[in-house]
């Protein structure tokens, strides 16, 4: 019921909304949960397994029960917490996990079968008969699984991702968080204050309390006004910090327009649904508060049974009393504040049932000491509770039970980097381990400091400590006066008795389930969690984990400290995949990355294909050419006889600099690079740790300590990550820096007998055999534009690769083509490039497929005996140097015009075609206009020893069965005279 004039809502502004098809009215500032309670709606959902009635339990993001779906059609949004969904005009919400209605749910029949559906029943039930798993069991389980459901239609709502940087990130805006932000802000630090709620203030918005002689919410408003006036402070409401990562990186989810009607949000107002933030902070203060935990007793899951702190929050912040006759059940002093606040507003408090014999007395309401609530009654709404004391059992008529089993500090974020919290017996709670996260200081209730005065003091000191760690001095900030009441608690986890006492309200886990897990020897908390599904729901056990651990500890005869906690992982709150993947839908998921030569290539008839992350020209069709083969043959002949231009910008380019750059290259490559002379280029192989080839490419030495590495297009990212691993983990002592410059340079191959004539007339420098011999490199200029020239070849022809900054790529490509055409040449594409390299026996990832070694490629001579390298030791294992391994060979058909196919398998001519007789496979094929027949590369068992043998090639998919001759993989110009000429 609504308390007139009470709370921080706007009593003169009403908001219309609907729930389960019925219209209601709330107030501006309400959440869906507070508005439902104001309208006396308590049944909001059903539990997962037994479909028991569920009501609102909490007032924050930890809510396990009040999950609803909002929106319609493709915009349908499931599993929205009613405790966080702000009310707006026209909001339509529906209950989940129920049919045909939340009041009459057919699946509630599961509750009758509860004796057969205990913990782990699925591991024991669905074992036999085996054929029924796919036909019956799995379909039924899949239909029953989940809570809310998506519409199945593509959601076009916009989502965003963003980046932020600060000196200090303050997580939480309660008393500790506000004081930390104020202290740091006044010191001039760059501060971000992130708050999950729609309003800043934390628990101060939910308490009847004074700070500096004024109501707490007024003090909050004054502090926020000062912070808003600081240019160095950013206030971020509706923003939950969800994860902690290396190097001061934090993830955060901002709910940008969940609180707005469609007419004011999304595309019409250019607002995203949500924004996923990556925040880089030099230091942080965690002031995330604490989460109140329930006490387990028989039937403690009925609608109307709530957390005592939540009842107080709905009263003081939203002006709503969740019942007319409210009972409080607690084991700590804090819950008595709920009773006092209720009585002050004229709400009848039936009694405060306190399990402690030394509980404080009160003249405002009855206090039953040394007693416990042991049962409740009422199906879809609480009607009464049963009290057990030394005098026996008695029943109290009540429509709301406010329960408090104590407070759990929100330590989750401190555990995201592997640390475990430490048990504190005095507070009966886990506290964060000091220095659990580098640069993070924990303050306030999250640190076990529960008084307002203590939280204010702890927050200010946390800011001082955090800023001192980054070299920022801070002047003392005067502390406001506030209550410093002690926190007294006597642990009570579960009330003994028969019947089901609930721990995890969403997944229907009971005290009996945890005890059963212990009896079945699932004594580890991680095993118990998975056996019972405790803490595996959308709330991740925020309310229930500690009580479950205590029950497990009791069942196994251990202390809670010995039992330990489960692993806390990101995200702290449910995070939509759409937000994390913002910008990665449609072309954002697979962007069309075009080269600088794209437009000029299309103008010359290019047919583009996807190559790795790029679109590249496959071939250039000319008038009269009806097939790609005709174009390809022409381009190959053109390169062999004149000159061709090919865009090779997609090759990975990594700029490496530093005194130890050569030492890094010696570690990465199998061959020596520390002896590479200035202005020269060298080809090399890279191995994985297991000794198999990872990539190949060239590295050029441009300066004394400056190198540029090229990789294959497909492995550019992998090689970059490999270098990061080696320098961060294996050799962090190396003084070297590197970065990818693939996108910064446009690079073109100019190949053919007339390549030098084309290049020499284009660049400002003199290019000849003396200034640019084979495998040379150096700086050049093209019409005054600084560039680079490399005398390297992937075609076997006299060739150069010329590179300029990417912004000049289009102009240079057009200029190269114009000059090439005057020499009888032109552009060539990927198909021709593939044929050219097969003719020369050059490898690509068709050969380097992750299963071959340098020995398999007949490149064992590239593995230096003068040094070690990454992967060398394992590449020399027994079995990896055997002569009968599949090794690189060339293939040509026996007889004219026979077809070859990549992927075909090889057999002896007289062997049956079956797996045991398989001798290898074909990696690459192409028609060579130079040789006049098909050629191919293959991996063949004992390959080099079988030169001249006839082998059978079989491809059942393409219907090819033919004979081939095993030949040297270098088909054309084996002496290399053309490339060096």
C-alpha cells in the first residue's frame, strides 16, 4: 500500500503501466516492483524447477524472483528485474515461466512430484533406456529449460560500446563511494563514479538517517551537486561495473534507455538500448555495499516474505508498505530499524522475532527473543507464520515477513582476478582479501564497515590510499557527522525442522538438497554447486551462496572458512550479448574490408573474393574472356613475359624496434636473423610451441634496431598475439616494442621481366642490381612521397614490393597500372598469384595447415643449428623426423589434360582405396599455362624418396580418379635465375 507523502517519488505525477495484461497506476520515480507492491500485487512469477509462486524479495540487482519480460515482438526483453526496471508511461510487463497464467500455472504440478525431483535427479533419472534420450528426455528438458524467452525475431535495437579513462574509478555511490569521489574530485583527480541504480546515494536513499544534521538524501543531493560542478568528475548512473581485468581494465554495462518509452528512446532519439563500457583506471575504490541474506526455514519462499532491508527501502524511498501487518524475523540489530521505520509511518508491526536471547528491547513493538520463524502459510500470498520459542509454537497472522540473516559484503569484483575472500567470524561474513586486485581499495560495507560514520571515513581514506598509489597527494576532507551504531549479529543460517527450507529461490535449492550433496560426497563447494544448481541462476546466488556454504560446512563437519567459497566470475550482473558485441552485427560482424586499390580494380573488371578479413581481386576479366580460367591464364603469361601488378597490402606487417629486436627475431624464427645486414630482407619460418610450423614470411632490416616483419594474410593476428606472448611471458626482459602497421601501408608487388624498368622510371632513386640486389630493401620516394622498396618475389620472377602510406595507395596503384600497360602488362589477381607460386613450389596455409613441420616441408635446412628457437626442441621429437612422414612434393598428371583437385587423397596405383592405404593428400593445384598442364603440390608419405613414381589421385567428391607423377615441387626455373636476374 502507498504511504501518502512518503518517499522520494513524485506523488503528483502518475504513470500508467500494465502487468500481465492488467492496467495499473504508479508514480514517477517508481520501479516496477515498488509500483506493483503499491497496487498490492505480490505474486509476480514462478520458480524454475517446481514452479512455486514467487514474490518480490529484494529491492536491487540481486533480485532472484521478480523477473519479467518487457516489450513485444522482436523488442521483447526477458529476465528484466522488476526491482530495477523504472516505471515509464505505457510500460507493459509480463510474468515468466508460467502457463497459462502466473496464478494458474499448469507446470506447478512439478511441486507435487518434488520427492522425485531432488538434487541431481536428472543425473540418475535419464540414464535408461538410452534410445529415449534423444526422442523423449532431451526434447522435454529443452522445452522446460529457461525462464524468460526471446521472440526468435532479429532485434534491431541499437547497442553501443564505449571506452573511458580515469585516474580513479569509484564503484558504488553510497556513503563510502560518495566520500571517495568527493575526496578525489577535490584533489583534482580524474574521477568516474559508477552507480548501478538510477539514483546515486545507495542505502542512504532508503534510510531514515541524518548526516551533518540534515536528512541523508539531502546530504546526498548536496554532494552530487558539488561533484556535478567539477569538470574532472563524471557521474554514471544506471551503470553496473561487471568485471575486473588485467592492467586496471574494468567492464561496465550502462542501461541507457530501459527507463524510457519507445517514443523517447532508441532510433527515434538516437539513444542505444545499452552501452558496454571498457574503463581503464589507474586506481579504483570498490564501495559496492552489501547484500542482505535470508534465513532458511520451512516454506520461506512464499510471496510476501521479503528482505528486511528491502521492506525498509520500499517504505523510505518509494513510500510503499509491502503489507498491513508486518512481522520481522532477524538475527541482528539492523533489522530492528525496519520495524522502527514502519511504526513511525503508522504501519502495524505484529512482532520482531529475534533468534538472539540478548536482542534489544523496544517500547514501540513486541520483541520475541530467542525465537525463530519455523513455517509459513498461504499459497499465493503470505497469510501467517509459525513462531517457535521456549514456550512452544504459536501462529501469527501477517501478510508480510521481513527477514534478515545479516549482510554479505559485495566482494565479487575483488575475486575476478583469482583472489578468494576471507571469513570473518565476528561479522559472520566473507571480507575481501587485501590487495586482491592491483590498484583497488575496498571501502564501506563492501569492506565490512556497516555504520554510516565508518563508511564515510573508510571511503575518504580509500580515496587517499588509492590516489597515493598513483602518485597523487590528497588533502584531508572534513568528515560529516553521522551515526556510528555497532553491527551486532549472531549467525543463524537455517531453522531446524521438517519440510523444505529454501536457499536458492530461483533454482529451488533447499537445505535438504545441500545436505544430500554432502552425503553423496559432493563435499567441495564447486561440486555441490553443480550437483544442486545452487547459485547458478541469473542472480548467481548473491542472496543464497553464503547460507548454502554454511549448511554444507555443517553437513561435512567443517568450518565455513575451511569450506571456502565458489568462484566469482564476470559479469557481476546479467549482461546482454548484444551490448558486449555492439557493432558486431550485420557487416559489423563480418566487415567488408576493401583495399586502397578496390575502386581501380573494379574499373578494370576485377572479381572480388574474401581472403581472410579482406576482399581481394580474384582475376581481372577482359572482353572476350568467358571464364575465370581464361583470365587467369592470360595474367600468368603476362607476368612471365612482361610485368604484372598485384596488391599485397593484406599481408601482415609488424613494425619491431628496440635494442633487443634481433634477439626476439632469433627466438621467433627457426633461422638466424641477428646476422641480417642493414638494408636486407630474409625469409623465415615460425614454429608453434609443439614444433609444428605456424607461419612463414620475410623480415626486413630498415635500421640498426628497426625491423619490419611480414606475415601471411591469414595469420597476421595470430603472429601478433604470438609475439605478445613471447615478450610478456617467455622473455619479458627483452627491450623491444612492436605494433601492427598492416593498415598503415599500401603495398604492391610488381613482378615480371620488365619489373625493373617499371620501378626505375617511377621512383626518384636509381634502381639497379647494385642498389637493389635480390632480397634488398630501403627507403625510396615516389613523386616526393616517402615509401619503401623490397626486392622480394612470390612469383619466381624478377619482382619488387613497393609500399607507401595507405592514403597514397589508390594513386600509386593507378600509376603502376598505367606504366605496366605501356610495357604490355597489367593487374593480376589471386588466381594467377596462386598458379605462379605453385609453379615455384612456394607454400601458403594450404600447406601450412597446422600439421606439418619444417622437415615435412623439406625446409629442415632453415632450422639453424647455431641457436635455439621457439618450438625447436619439440620439432626434433622422435617421429617428427622420420623419412616416411608425409612430405612436400610436386605432382603432374600422367597423360595430357588430366584434372587434379586440391583435397584429393593419394594411393599406390595397385592399392585399394581405403583409409589404411592412404599415403597423403593434395594441398594446391592449378593449370600452368607456362607448362601447358595441371600441376599440384601434395604431402606424400616418404615424398622426396619417391621422385618419378606414379601415384593414384582419388577425389570421390569431384569424381576424379587419375594417375600422377611425383616430381620436384619447383616446376619452373629451379635454378632461380629469373628471380635474381
